[in-house]
């Protein structure tokens, strides 16, 4: 599989470009504290941070989406997260350099996340690096979220590129499923949340990278 002819690079957000686990975990943990339950360590939340509210409420309360109280608990979690989503979130080491190098090499880049635009818009506006993104697609930008290919196809449209000229990089198996369904090449980020806990070789991605810097080497543009 060759990557040297790519013209666009699309990324998942949480667990691939940014480490939002501290704020996501704290938002769920505050709910435990408000109910008189003991705090859980960040290490309990981190592996499921890429799953958003579903993952965090699952860790904090063993709550599943089909539970009758899930909708109200999810909105409480959203309010907690909204109030603090820039307190502990950091860009992963090596990502700013990667993004700068993509720009220098005239490769368009963008973000496709299942995070709702309610959070994606203020988050990406507050972090200067995202000013260079040619596409930002949230979980509610299209009628479908990943693993459906629709968000990735919309991102390719925003880049002005055919899907076959793009690669999608993510740390969850659903990212790889969505990328393949969209006709893109795919890269699993094993440094991410689920990537660190799973056998990424089973996801059938075209390649696996252990760091952001490794992606440039993969593209043949290091």
C-alpha cells in the first residue's frame, strides 16, 4: 500500500490529535462526587475517552445507552464537560509539528469527529492549530456519525478532493471501518485511547503508527 500520492489527511480528534481524557473523565467523575460516590482515577476513564458520553458514563456508573435515565445523565455530563473542556485538554506531543509539516508539503488536512458541534466548534476555535484545518466535520454535521462513511465523504468534499486521494487517521476501530467504507486509505493511531488497549492489527487498517511523527515517515515526506 502506497501513501506517497495522497493529497489530503483527515484525523479523528479525541485520542488522535488531542488528549481530552482529563476533561472528559473529570466531567463524569464530578457526577459521581455529586452523588456521594468516591472519585475514580483518570486511568479508569482514559481507555474509553474516545467513546464520549457513552464511554464516560459507562465507566462512572456502568450505565448503558438503553437505560431509561441515560438521556438525562448524558445531558448532565455534557453540561459538566462544556464548563471545563479546555482545562486539562492538551494537543498530543508531536501533533503541532506534524500539522506544520503537512502545510509545508501542501497537503490539505482536516478533522472528522463524532463529537457534537456544540463542543467541536468552541474547542477547535480556542486551539490555534485548527485554524489551518481545511475541513472540520462533527458528529452532527451529517445525518450519520462514524462508523458510517458520510462524515468522511463530507470532509473530502470540503477539502475538494476525491476520497481516494485522502487518508483517515484514528485511534478507534470505527475510524478504520468508516475510512474503508468511504474509499479512503486508513491508518490506526496506536498511541490513542483505544489503540493503546486493543490489537490494532485486527482492525485491517492499511498501516499502524505509534506516534504522530511516524505518519510523515509513512507518507514518504519526512
